């Protein structure tokens, strides 16, 4: 996914900013909260999710450093349509939506880069949605692990993942806890991952995703 140096651009535009630190598992915002800020990940990893009226929660995206989120407030959304949760210790830069709108409307501003960044993110979310609808549980779990390891994003992927419970991985991949446990054992036996709990992901896991 395309990234941009938002901190440098926001510094150049002179926006008032607020840095907030979140611990692993802490809620950044909840579905239904008022929309007042656009957010940018300086450090860490966050999960976007949506909860249905019946109470079922589905992960929509996993985002890392260099990604914006919460941008729906710029389109007039008054309340959050989903939730954001820190998967690891994270530092989030929050920008007031009125100031962000003014800056994006200036000629020669960061608007073009911001729009390109958000379009790339939405293409990726759409691709992940198609994956969850049509691909096997094994491929969905493999893609979840690869996303957490940041394969396919700018910079070097990180092999070591944050320690996550089976329930958390099941929610992200939209499969059952037992299925996660079964495939993790399979991936480990085949050498695609290493360790217990805090896994290390090997590039060979890509074979599962690319397999027809």
C-alpha cells in the first residue's frame, strides 16, 4: 500500500497536532463515537473492525505505520462507522477534521498524495473482502499473518509478530479458533512460521496465498 511522510507534510502545513500513545489491546475509538479527527499511525499496528446489530464483530483492515484512518469524518460522517483498536503499542497522530479540510483545499497542498494514499488503502480493503468471501480458511489465515508481518508494503517486512491470542487471529481471519490452531500447527510443521504465541513469519508462507 502507498505510504507518505504525513508528519513532514503536516509540519509543512502548520497543522495543530496531538500525539496519543495506546497500549496493546486499547480502543482508539468505538463504533458510534463522534467523528472529530483524522488519524495517522506513527508507530505500531491497529485493527479496524465493524460490529453488526447482532453483536458479531468482523475485522476490516490491519494498518501499520504510515497509514491514515478515521478519514470518513472528512466526508461529513458524524459518528464512527466502526472501531479501531491497537494491536501493538502504538503512537497515533490526531488532526482536527476542520483544519484538515482547510489544508486539503489549498492549491499545492498534500491533497493529491492524501487521496492517492486513501485510494490505495480502499483497494486493499476491497481485495481483502473478496478474499474473505471466496478463499479458503487456510489462505485467509496466511494472508492475515503476512499482513501483520507487513509483506507487500514499503520497507522490509518484520518477521517477528506481536503476541496475539488464537481468538484475536480468528477474528482477524474470520475463521474459528479451532481452525486457527489447526492451521498454525500445519504452518509450523511446514516451516512457514516459527515459535509459539509470538510467531516469526517466513517468506515461504506466501506459497499458501499463491497456491491455486
